[in-house]
C-alpha cells in the first residue's frame, strides 16, 4: 500500500481559520504542502470539505436525538439512540455524500467500532498531538492512499468527550445504565473517560474512480 497524497496533521482552514501544522512523511510520499488551502490537490480539498460537512450534520443529528432521549427518559432510555440510531444516521449521511462514514475508537464499546490497522496509528497520533497542545477541533487527518482496489480517500476527525458523555462513558455510571450497557455490550471498553479526552474519531472513506 502506498500513500499517494498525504495531508497528515494538516488542516485546511475550512470551518475554522486556525493555523495549520504540517508534518513530514515517508520518502515515497508526495506530501501536500501544509498551507491553509491545499491547492496542489483539489480532489483532496473537496473531499475534506465534504467530510467536515458530513461530520457536522451527523453530530448535530445524533446530539439532538441524544439530548431529547435523555430529557424524555434519562440515560438508560438514551442508550437506544446510540445503540440503534448512530449507525443509521451515519449510513444516511454517507449515502447522501457518496462515501462511508463511521465512528471508531481505541477503547470501543461496540466491537464493530474498533479502529482498524490504519485508524489505530492515526488515533495514537491524535493523542500525541493533543498532549502537544493542539486543540481538539484541529485533530484531523486526511490522505489519499493507494490500495489493492484503487485509490482511497481517508479522513479522520477526533471526537471530544463532553460532560453529557460522562453518563455512559465516564467513571461513575448509574447502576441501571451500567446494567443495560453490560447486557448490550459484554465486551465494553468505552468506560472511564474524563471530560476533554479523545473518545474516538469519525472516519470517512471514499473509493476513488481511477
Ligand atoms: C445514553 C448513553 C450514551 C451517551 C450519553 C453517550 N454515548 Fe457514546 N455510546 C453509547 C453506546 C450505547 C454506544 C455504542 C453504539 C453502537 O452500538 O454503535 C456508544 C458509542 C460511542 C462511540 C463509538 C465508538 C464505540 O465506543 O463503540 C463514540 C465515538 C461515542 N459513543 C462517543 C460519545 C460522545 C462523544 C458522547 C457525548 C457527546 C457520547 N458518546 C454519549 C452510549 C452513550
């Protein structure tokens, strides 16, 4: 697998106008200039923009459903939103945008959300970048990678842990919530988080037509 275009640690000033941190990469890589606007790869730039938009739409929809369900019946009730709606919302948003979208984590609750072999290093890198003081909103990665079946656009954006998340991902979980989670997810690793931690990342991929 060869990286065709890489934009690791770079983020185009899209929604935000923050400064951009560049990164080096392997010798075989054609590294895109770490400039605020990536003019050398319009395809990458367009896909990054679409990914950012999809993440925003997804987050907005999931959060409003989550908050509504919490208000209606507390966290035990809201588990259903994450359990059944998160995947559906992601699928709907993906379909509209013609790419795949999901959430992954190094400490996942649902086994389907475990980060795979290329996502794990990105998440570890996000942790390092966060330790180095980079704001959570800038923890973004984008690449175009050559795979066996053609080029693939890959995008990841860190998901911060907020206060509302603590009810189901924190250290002190209500017994009823805990019981429900244990029943649904016997192999749950997504507990013990604190506010401000990286909970995981959004992943957007698109297989590119040659
Ligand atoms: C009401 C309980 C509840 C709350 C509140 C909650 N989550 Fe979750 N979260 C879940 C459940 C249940 C899953 C498993 C979803 C699935 O089966 O795909 C999950 C899964 C996730 C995943 C996918 C990775 C994994 O561990 O499987 C991420 C990322 C995530 N949650 C982030 C958050 C964030 C960020 C917040 C706060 C904004 C939050 N969650 C609030 C219950 C909750």
